[in-house]
C-alpha cells in the first residue's frame, strides 16, 4: 500500500488551499453555534421550569413591597451588629454570629427573613437595635 502525502491528496482535489481552510473554519463555526444554541435551549428550559414552579407558590406581596424599600436599610444595620468579629472572646456567640451572617447574606433582600434574623440576634447575641 502506498503512503500518500495528505497535501498531495488534497491537491489532487483541485481545491484551492485557502478555500479548503475556509470550509474547515465554516464547519468549526457551525459546530460551535450548534453547541451554543443547544446550551441556550437547556438554560431556557431551566428558567421555564423555575417559572412554572413559582406559579404554584403563593407570593407574599406585602413582603415584596416591604423588602424593596426597607430590606437594604435593615441589612446594613444587621451586617454591622452581627459580624462575628464583634464576639472574639465568646466562642459560642461567635459561632452563632457566623451562622447568622451566612443567613444574612443569603436573605439580604427578604424583609421577613431579615426580621427573623434580627429576632434571633436579639435573643441569642443580646443585641439591641
């Protein structure tokens, strides 16, 4: 069996090498576009599933409106009072403050949850506001 050089084999097609490279690049671009579009479809499905799931949940509009205006203010106050560095000598309070700080970051736009965190902080960390 003869070994044929790839370049000689391609040149036997009578195709300009520039055209061949353009065709290969076009194929690569088509593959990439197809992957991107399939990923977008998967993301859209995920968002649609979240929307459908949220339609079955009851929305507390009072909390939504309250959170829009008051949550950032309460979050800032709690962030300063609950910081674990304020309790360097008391390990138990430091641990509680760390847990509350984690929750605080998770629910920083939810007024109802922030009020619950504030109540826990008042009770367990002996804080006043």
